[in-house]
C-alpha cells in the first residue's frame, strides 16, 4: 500500500516516519524548504520512544505521481484548503483519506471535496514539535493514532490499514466509535489549549493554582454543553473524567497551540475555539470562559500580524 503524508512536520513527520521505519511505502508531500532539509539531514526523529534518522521519499505539489492508496492529512487547519488542492492530483477513486487534524470543522470540507464514503475519522495524541533545523522532537509517553469508519463498522479497508500499521513504533488503534473519540479529543484539546494559551504556562502551575481546578472544570463544562446541544455523542460525566486526565499529565506539559504561540506562529483559534463559539451562538448557550480564551487568541493574532508588518 502506497501512503502519502501531507507535510513532514511535527505530526506527519513523526507518524509517517514511524511507518517508513517499519518499511511502509511512504511519500511526504512537502514544500521546497522542507524538501531541502530532508535531503540534507534526512527525516530526524528525537523521541522518548527511540530516535531515528530516515531517508524519505518526497514530492512537491504539481509533480507527477500515480494515485496513492492512503492519504494522511496531518497539517494545521489553516493550511487545509491549500493542502486539499495540492493533494487532489494524487487521489484516485479508491484512495482512503485519513485526517489527523484537531477539532471537527474540517470534516465537512473533506467530505465535500473527496466524498464522505472516502474519508475516515481520525485523531492523534502526541506532544511533538519541530526545531529550527527540522528535527522532530517528541517528548510525550503518548504517540497514538485512532482511526475508523464514520459509521463504526469494521470494514475490510480499515482492517487492511490496521494490518499496515501493526508493528510500527507508534500506537495505531482501530476504533468502532471514532465519532465519539473525535468529540472527546476535541473537548480535551480545546480545553487544554485554551487554558495553557490563556495563562501562558504549562499545565502544572495552572492546575495547582488556587483557582486552577475550578477554571479547568468550568471550561470543560462550557464546551461539553455546546457539544451536547449540537448532538455530539459524548459520554456522561466526561468533564470530570477529562479533568482527572489533565491532572495526571506531566506538569511541564504544554499544548501544541501554546508552543506555536511561543514561536510566534499561526494558531488554530477559529478552527477550534471559534467553531465552538459559533455553535454556542446557534444554540443560545453562554460560554464566558470560552469567549475569554478566544478573545485572547484573537488579540495574539492581531499582535502577530502587527509585528509581521513592522518587520517587513
């Protein structure tokens, strides 16, 4: 099975690299600068689960190649429209689309572009970043992917993917409830990214502060209320369960959005918190803490834009 990974950054580079390490036929769709890095240094992974230096196959948008069997979208949401256009020439009638983006807003776009029958549900849990040299730094005990049919059915094609993923140095889980899994991940990441960016701190000091537990739980409850109003199949008392999970995280744990802010990069405010606020307005649900998180992120985006103009 031929696999195309969209991007070779912190997420796609890691999971695609682990598949390549196993011997899977993997190609990375990359931009010029990343291609040069990979040609000069290889795909370099520094991980608590084992380091690797790999020689990947790459392709740039517009270059010719046959249709791939599996396309993994691992890019940030703000690059999705462009990524879809770049990928289309490499997608055939039988190509499986596996998105690993955070949130849910991207699914409608992928369905409209590729057909709902061709798009699986998917998500990942990992703490990873890319340094200035292009090395993938992976620091969390979790390096997990969940995937499955939207219907929950265990079809032949997902069984084949499960076989493809088995034996690589990362955890790939075939799920029969991927829709619930994705909403649960969305709740977790919207909360985790929300509090860590709002307070500009790793999770340890936030949850240990006088009002930390109250704030985290309140944000979880606000977001869960919106999701339930929208009909999302989330579990009862998921808020308390996820607070327990957050309390078990390593104290130095940061969200990827927080790391992006620290680097002065773009953030997925509209895709994550902004999408939830639109649903909250639709269902007339008051979410003051979520609004504060989003407002802070938009101020960061404005300042980032102003700084960029000043530099140039």
